[in-house]
């Protein structure tokens, strides 16, 4: 009997020791937790260790997140299993490949951050708990222990404003809709996308409670939005408070800024933190970015503002740290220079291209970096959630170690993923999240060989060669390029005689040979038959062939415009029709993967609605965001149209094709000597945003045969 009790005690102790890691393993593959021994060992050093005990793999670490990172390292580099956004489950072998030699990784980079405010709108606006659970598992597996967590914060504001005497109607005029929450919380706009139904607040509150609960189970520190002085624009008229006007953002009126000298600043801040804590608990990190992206600071004592924001946060939690995004002029030096070391963490948001940490060659260089404040080396990479291959693979490696070894390295505390949109370019995020665990600078090609082996579960020289080509071309954006994200597809550009980039601020340049992308795609297509059913390979194959077709489209567009310029009507008709046919072939290709279907995005949006009216509101948010983005003023004069364009199935055929067809018809009339009226593109685009026709999300046709056929039709 004593033996049974002893065995039960040890089993119970082991279960307690495993904690959330056991649940993670079971979600990856049912029964997987029985194949590992999990050992959590207290240590001041962040580490994970791989070992072997009988036929079980041992993973040790000092935190659950570090243990999860160790599991991911084992799966990639010992078992040839790569978990990614396109697949968070895998079939593990009955007996895992043994760890033949104990392997230990340590890091002094204790903070690993995730998300940009924009990620919550461009990617996660319509996620449910099922999708969020996968994301939190992904974060843990990649060592993330400090993510922004802004879901449901609109409920905090609802409660605060209600206590300040605002009516539900007035509150909903202030709070943005589901697709635009990020820019509301960054103090850029009010109300756009709303008004939200009461059910939205209840639903998002419940979702955020699940999110932060799971994060805390892992030991992940959620970064909650703090109070930085934002108030509705009409606060002065309504309450007599002393506010400044930050001006306009892309045509939208910004919220007002409550002056730190106003006697009620601390009172309202305390009310905010109390309501935040009631719903989601106390945090050790709060994110605040006053005067984001060009907000006017006229008449504001920046030193006093920084101290007031810090004072309010410290009153809520004396141990809390202010997290700020280094973007353009923010955080204003005058606002943070007199704050104590250790009280602030600065995210060098675009460090791969416009570092502010002190890099002497940067266009956004701060001579003294962030002074006494801690900071993170971040990679932005993606803007607007746009679809496309892009990165600075070798440069990201070199710059991280250069920053670490510089005089500014003494305040470097880790890395961060600060993409505006995720679920793209998995190779780049895999690279960034491994940097903290690799003590020394490493070779890009050697790393890439390991990545390819892990991603597809096989050594394949042809596949490796394709990736080497990509890494030396489209993933080798020049170090000093400030291009904002992917080399955008011309299919998604609003038509004109000199169409080049789709969004207003891309700053694109031709930094690679399009034929290199096509050559890499050809290599992958040549061996695709070996990988039928391999989820990671099929995802990458579609994405890379998509990029190759976009490259061919850009080249063909130049031929179309040359024919028009020369007045060659016959050649124009042939070339323009071929261009339109490419859009339809691209649409057909992307229908083979749900990740590239607009129906997935719209379906998630509608899925959050309880009534037909709610479903239509959320669908409208989803459609507007990826097309016009705003009303006519913001879309055209504010430059927001097509900022979040998506090269996706469904929207290619019904939106982008429609625009190009109308434009080519217009040019054809001009070639005939007619003088047709100029096209009002916004009027042409807006009807799609208001439509509710159904788009499927499930994949159509067999992926690899479809890819082969389309590739042969275009490139052979």
C-alpha cells in the first residue's frame, strides 16, 4: 500500500512539475506528453537543456516558456518537425529520436517580445479562443515571454467613460470598430468602424480573460495598454478638462490629450487602472505611446507628461515597467530622459532597417540610443499584413550581434517581433526568435540548411538550393533599405500608367532579380511530387509560386504600358488580356490553401457576430480594412487606400481584376481616340466593401497538381 501511495505521489508531483507544458504537448499530438520528461529547475540564468532518459526525451528549463522553447528546438533539430502558423499539430513517432548528447542553451536576453498594436487589427481582429490558443502555444514554443495583450481593452474604456458621465452612444462614437482598434488605442482616430454592439464588449472581455489566464499559466508576462492621457476629442467641452489637440491622422480627428498639469490627470488615470485591474488583473508591463505617428505636441510639457504617465502607472503597480515603441520621433527624448533606469523598456521597432539604438549609419539614429533605458532589438518586417516574400536574412543576424557587442549592448535586454501583420514569412520569425539562444554569430547558409531540414522533415539538395537562391535575392534586402515590408504585387496596385507600389508609403526599390524568384519556384515545382501531403512544403510552394507569378505580372505590366505608350493597339490588347489572365491564375493558385483565401478572413469576422446585423458590421470592417481602409477622405487624401492590400484568392478575382479590367478598357478607348472621363476609383471600390456575397475558406482542388499545371502554363 505504501508503495502505491509513493507511486501516486511521484505521478502527482510530475504532473504538477509539467504544468502547462503537458497541455501544450497534447495539443501538438495526443499522447505526446508521455514521450517527454519535463523538468523545471530554478535558475537565475534563462536556459533549456535536452537530454535522454530511457526512451524518453528530457527537456529541462528554468521557466515553462524556456522549457517550451527547448521542446521546439528538439522537434526542429532532432525530430525534423516544424510547427508554424500554417500548422501547429504534427504526428510524432511512437519512439522519439534520442538525444545522444546532452545539449544546453543559455541566454542573457531575458525579454522576448511579440506584437505591434497593428498586429491586433491586421491579423488578429477576428480571432476566437481556438485561434488564440494556438498562438499562445506558438509564442511559448518560440520563447516569447512578453507579448502585447490589448484584446478587450475597449471594455475598460467603456467602464471608465461611463463613470465619467458619457452615454453609451457617446462611448461608441469614441471607440473604434473591430478592424480598427489598433489606431484608436494608438491615439490616431476615434469611432471609425463602429458603433460596436454590447455583445462585442462582453465577447472580447471574456476572450481576453482566457488569453491572459493562459499566458500567466505559462509564466508569460502580458503587456497591457496603460494610460497615457488619451481622452475623447470633446472632453474640454463636456468636462472642462485642460487638453491639447494632437491634430489629424490621415484625415481622421485624433483623440485629445489630457494635459499632465490638469488636476484630474491622476484621478482619471487611477480610474483607468482600477477598471483594467478589475477585468484583467494587474500587469508588470504597460504599453503607452502618446503622440504616435506625428501627433502634435504643441503646448505640452513633455517632461511633465512623461513623469505624470509614469507616476500613474507606478501608483497602479510600483514594480511596473513602461513599454514604448520607438517609431519616428517617439518616444520623445524630452518625455523619457528624466525617468529612472529600469522603469522603461523601449522597443526599437524597425531595428532591421531604421534602428534607433545608436547605429551610426541609421537614418533614424539617436546619438545616445535610449540613454539609461532598457531596449529590445525588434524586427518589423511586415506592414499592413501584406502578402509577399521579404526580409534581410543575413543582415538581421549581423545587426543583432553588432548591437549586442556595441556600447549600447549593456542595456539590450532581448528581441522583439513587431510586425504589423503576422502569419507570413515564417523563415524570418524563426530566425529572429532563435537569436537569443545562439551565443555567437552564425552563418546564414548553415542556419538555413537546418531550417529547411526541420521545416520539411528531409534533406533535399534541390529544396535547399531553392532557399539559398531566395536568401540571396528577395530575402537579401539591402541593409540600408527602408522599404516598408514586402515587394508589393502590382496586381494589388490601384491602376495607373506608372503603377509600382500598392500602398502609399512602401518606399520600394528593385533590389533583387525577379528571375531568381522564378528560378527558385521552378526548383521547388520540380520536386513537388515528393512532398505531396507535406503541409509545410505545400504552404511554401504556393507562397513562392505566388511570388513568381507576381514577378511575371510586374514584367508583363511594363509590356502593357510600353504598348500603350507606343500606340500599338493590337499588342496592348494581347498584353493586357494576358495580364488579366495572370490575375485569374493567381486567384486559382491561392484557392488551394485556406491561408490565402479572403473567405478565411471574412468568415472569421462573420463568425464573431451573433445576429445578422453584427455579422454584417464585422464583415464590413474586414472588407474595408483590406481595400479602401477608410472613407473617401482618408483613403485618397490620407493615403490609406490599399495599405492593407491582400494578394488573396477571391479578392484578386472580384476586386483587383475588376479594377485592372476597367482601367484597360479606359486605355483602350483612349487608343481609339476617345476622351473617356477619368475613373473614380473610390466609387469603383466602395461597393465591394458593402457587399456580403459568400467567399469559401476551405481549400479547393489538390494543391500540388494545381501548382504544377499553373506554373507550366505561365512559365514553360
